[in-house]
C-alpha cells in the first residue's frame, strides 16, 4: 500500500492507498519540533491500531511538505524506519507533469503543484483550486494543464485568531452558520462575518481569476479542498466540486510518475 503524507503548516494529512483507492485517512497536528522517532511512533500507531487497517503493509511513501523543519525529520524517519520502502518527496526535479509558469517556479509550494496535478487528472482544465488551510490559496491551471499562478489570503483560523487577539470585546466562537446574516448577538455577528465574509472573498477572487483564465468563465471548474472547506463551500456560489483529498490523490499520481 502507498502512504501519502501532506505536511501543512497546521495539520498533516495522511492517506493509505490500495492501488487508486483511498482506503483510510488521518489528520494530525503538525509540530515543527517533532523528531523523526516521534513521527515514526505516530505512524506506527495509526497503521497498526486503527480499526480495519491493522497490519497494513506500506510498500511506498509519497510526501510533500510546506514546513522545512518537518520535511527534514520526515526524510530521516523514512530513511531510518522505512529504508526498504521507495519514497518520493515532491521537490524541484521530481516529475509531476505540471509545467509551472510562474516567475520563480521553485518558490511555489509543492502542495499547490500537487493539487494542480490532481485537479487536471480528475476534472481537466482550465480549473481553479481553492485550498482552505492555514492560508486560503487560489491556484489557476490552464486548459493545457499548466500551473499559471494564483493568490494567497489569510486562512479562516488565522483571521479568527487575530481578531480575538486584537479585539478586546471579541472572543473565539464556533465556526457555525448563524440564524441570520444580521447577527443578534456578538457570537452570531462574528459567525456571520466569518462565514459570509470568507464566502464573499472566495466568490470575488474566483470570479476575477476565471475571467482571466478563460474566454468563457463558465468553462472553468472550481475545486475546493482543505480542512476548512466545509465551513464555506455551501455559501460560496462559485465552487463546483468539493474534493477533500485532492492533495493525497496528487501525491499518489506523483508517486506513479516517478517509478525509480
């Protein structure tokens, strides 16, 4: 089985593939100071103790990371504990099949390239991937499957946390739909601002991006992914598809394209 690992700034998402089928997945906190040994213990626990997957044999690992310190420990973990397993780390020089047409391709996050690959494979181009994580990223992919660039905005959790820190009379709230966009309490007012504010942001950026991406914006498929996507997607009118495991699928595809 293939173990796909997507290390993000806040969370690490793992998926276990049996061929093309994602048979199990997990989400754990990303800790920048977690050692290779600690990572190995966590993986061992997930793979051996989770109901229905005890004894799963990992014969391949595909990995991407936006956190350099964690990537270093992940490499060490693969070398020490999975030395006989083929591991593919997505980085410059690894074949993805996605031309990156930005001014400096090396500065584009590997997760964004992997997302673009999965989006083209699953839905074709042109398309826009909206990834709701620590940052909300918008990535544009051409009809030819080229990564053209995108936009980066503060993520939902980051914005809410900053508001709580800077607003003396404000506090953290559950990210849930309020009774009305006109909040009748501070909690509902915050929920309305967060939910409908981010939905409006998504629709505004996507609409402008689609107009640049295609002669007919209706030809552009908009895919939502990321751990916080479910908070916004029902209110964002421009989202066409929700694919929560887009990055994991992309990692599987990169692994298949790099057989040695």
